[in-house]
C-alpha cells in the first residue's frame, strides 16, 4: 500500500462537477496547517507552553520529516520549495531569547548562561 494520497482517485467516486472545488478546499486546509506553523514559529510569545509550541513549529518546519513532506503534498506544494521559502523567514524572525528570560525558565545562574 502506498503512502501517497491521490485526491483525484479519492474524489473519482463523487460528482465530476464538484471535484475541483472539493480538492481546492482540501488544499486550502493543508495550506492553513503550514501557515499556522509559520505563525507559531515566528511568534513573540512569552508563556512557557507557547514557547514549547513555537519550538515544535520551528523543528517541524526545519526538519524534512515525512510528516512535513506529506503535509506539503496535501497542500499541493513542493516540499523543497516550501522549505527554501520558509528558512529565510525563520532565520530572520526567530532569535534566541535574552539572558533574563532564560533565567526565568530554568534554574541556571547567570554564569551558566554567559
């Protein structure tokens, strides 16, 4: 069994007139997943839980995982193209938190951070 999902085969059983609209809706849904990951990765969050989600999004967008590739395919995007477009955004919008913020998150002394 193949891991590739073929929209045209899936919708082959439905009306031909509705097929392009239905496929487009699914593409938009998966494009939204990628868009939300970019929003999460580039957010200026302060809460610990939000920081965890931010790091997950950065990791997901940076790694070329099977999940990332599959999501891009479902969105009708080339995964390499998406990765090449997203990497400069991540580099410019994500930065390491300042030392004071790190001190609040972990039981480090200032010497440990420097």
